[in-house]
């Protein structure tokens, strides 16, 4: 096999510059119009590549070597940003007020573009097609599901899919490669509970149906779902993150609103939790003479890594010289990730790339206003994408 390190080294200045350009111009889910244009402009430099645009509104799906008869591997990157006001003061900080690439999707996009360019230079080594999926709306918009429904895994049919996410944690140093077989990221849902009582004077609570008091009882009771309704060996978390009611110190309001999130590493447990939230909150509200409107969205399913794909990724990491940085027993993360939708349709592996800089003990984590993607991780990420693609047919 041809050495790809020189190819990556030649591309690296361009990739870093593009990553910072994307960082300065973040676009939220299903609005990644300019981002998609930049992606397509670079992909068009590759002769013979097939490019689909507008997939899932703004998604881009490109196939290299579509004519090849071997198994097809897909590599995925997300493109969207978050509704966060950036506080980094970097020279390439967001120029789009109220929005920020606070999760590293700018880096993910650039790493996959770099892999496409390198693979195009060694396309003779490919036995089957390679599909590059640039996905919109990972941050709550379920873009992965939409792309699957619009044929991103078809024509040619994908045999397996791989995706990476940067991970700036204390536990993972720069260059670590971490994954696991089975549930890896949680099903992630949310709920809104609107309690409708009877308002009135705070000095006469007996003439009212107090939604604040009722809401307090509901919040306390919701914590019993994890502690008393779930199997003790099952994983689950429920957090109330919003409780809004009232307009004055001497007025009992008509309504109160509660919002929160619930997560699990088992889809059936997750759906049972959703039902339990509705049942419990409704019963408590009615017991106190109020009514309740429950809006419960189960959100993303559990992301379950395929054992064969994890083994393949581990083999690739060792062959690429990263065996000493490989961790195949990474604990699951209770965050949600819509890569789960792809893995429900074809075998796949999602993996973390450690990005904590040397000497930094507590890096800013994803979704922080002070976060920035670590450009020093780009070369390794490109290499892992390329090695996964060019070795896929022989290992599958």
C-alpha cells in the first residue's frame, strides 16, 4: 500500500485553514447552505466522483469508485453548529451572532473532506465504493434519519458505516481512539409538561389550584422513575431542567411548565420511561384538581456499535500505528447521537478521537462557549478514515 502520510501533510495547511473558515461561519441544522457549497467545491476537484446535493435539505452524499464491485463502506461527518454565543475571542471566532461550532462539526467535516482527497489519489487501491456522507442537523434535528430515508445508504448499497467524534475529555489524550461493542451512546428524549390549575390571590390558596405546588410534587415524583420504576441493572437518567411559572409575588398563576430530558442505553427502557412520565405526571395533576398537557419526544434511539465493525476499526488502528492509543472498552456516554439511525439500518461503528492537548488537564468540553476543535487531531482523523476505507474490502 502506498504511504499516505505525505499526501496528508501536503493537504494539512489547506484543511486547517478551511476548518477555521467553517468555524467563523457556523450554520445551524438544515441551514448549512454555504457549508455545503464549500464541501461541493472541494469534492468537484476529484475526477469521477459522484455527488448528490440537497439530500435531507442541505446534505451532501458523494461516492468515489461507484463502478467498483467490492463491498461499499460509508464515512459520515456532521456539519451543523449550535445556538451558542462564542466566548473564545479567537481570530476565527464565529461571525454569526448567537451561533457557534461548539461541538467540532467543523473539524469533522474537514477531516472527511481530507480523506476524500487522499483516497482519490490512491483510488486504484480501492476494491469497492466509498461513500462520503456530509450530514445536516445532528444537533437535535435528526438529520441522520432524514438522510437514511432519502437513500443516503443506497445506490450503491452501503455494507457498513463508520463515524468519528472528537472527544476533549480528561480521560482521552490527543490521538486516543476509543470505542466499544454494543450500546455506546444513549437514547435521548425530552418532555414538556404544562400544568393547568386555577390562579388567584396568594393569600387565598384554598380558592386556587396551585400549579407551582403541583409541579413541585411532579418533579419529586419523576425522580422515582429511575430509582423505583427501572430495573436496577438498567441504565437511565432523568433530569428536570426547566420550571417556569408566575408573574408576581402575590399571585398564584394559572399554569406552570416543566421541561427536561430522559436517557437510556436500552430502547425498550427508554420508551417505558416516556410512558411513565406521562402516567405519573397526569395522575398527580388530576389528584390535585389540575389538568396536564404532556408533550413527550423520545428523540434519538440508542447507538449500538456492531461487533464486527468495532473489530475492523481496531485492526485498522493497529495497522495504522495507533495500537498503543486504542481503547475498545470505552464507557458509554449518556449523550445522544443521530448516527444511531444509520446503525439501525446497516452495521456500523462510532468512535471517539481524543483531542485533549498535551499539558491541559481540564479542556473545555463540547457545547461550551469556550470550546474549539483541536486542529492537531486532523491528520490522524484523515488517516483513520483513509485506512478504514482502503482496508475495508479485505477485512470485511
